[in-house]
């Protein structure tokens, strides 16, 4: 259903803009799939969260992690079912960890420090982590998203130091760590993804 809607919209765009070739149309179609596909994923994820009694924490995770995810990027799975499962595991999994894990103060500070160092390093190497279907090739765009990734990670972890709520602190700690993993070359390899800038940047 989503594929048909996106194909229809892509064809409409091509009629209005004849200069769009097959390659650009494919990128547009993929972008539309990501945008339109987000709505059922969000509803399904929140539905699962409601079923397991973690609705509030999952919603908080979604709101808290959206800026860092949007700026830093990450891998994409090839099917809608795979994306739905992965999205649900990401948000609900972080919510579950945040609900049941209680960190000692010193452990919390050590984790925050290590995640910040790891995150800064990974952002420098890979962010924004694009895909071959939706590459980010303009140096200005890449630099802007990279800087915003640094800011989002750093602000999130600073908040984690001072916020008194254990669950929110955990969301910031576990969420930023897992999202940082999602941009790494290791995760791209095991999910059979390629960075768009590597595929097209040197062509």
C-alpha cells in the first residue's frame, strides 16, 4: 500500500518536473517511503508500548531521541516490516531498559563520560550517516548535520547528569549510546547498508 502511494506521488512529481531522471526519481520515491512509512511505524510502536505498559516512557524516548537521530542519521532496513520491528525494538527497548535499570551515581557518570567520548568519535567518523538511496553529498549540509549531532549528543548527556528522574536519565544514556551504534560501519555491514557519500561522493 505504501509502495503504491509513493509510486503514485513520484509519478505526479515527475509529470510536474520533467527534468527529473530515473535516478532522481528513485531517490524521491525512497524519501517518500521513509516519510509516509513513519506514520504506521509510530502508531504500531506506541500500540506495542501501550500493550506492555510502557507508553509514557516510549513516548518520552521518541521525543527525546528524535533530534539526535535526525541529525546523525543511521542505517535503514530494506523492508517495511523490518523497519517496523527495528523501530519498535529501538523505542520500546530503551523504555524497558530505562524502567528497570537503576544506575549507581558513579556508574552513571562513568557511562555518560564513555558514551560522550565514543559518540564524539563516531560522529566525527560517520555522521551524518546517510544511505545510498538517500545520500547527503553537499559538504555544507554534511557539516551542518555533523555539528548539530555533536550538539544534540552533548546536550542530551549533560541533561542526563543533572536530571533527577532516573528513567529520563536512562533514556538519555541508553538512547544516545544505541543511536550512536546505529551510525557505525559495523552496524552498516551487518545490516547490508552502504553510506551514500561513499557510493556517490567520489563518482
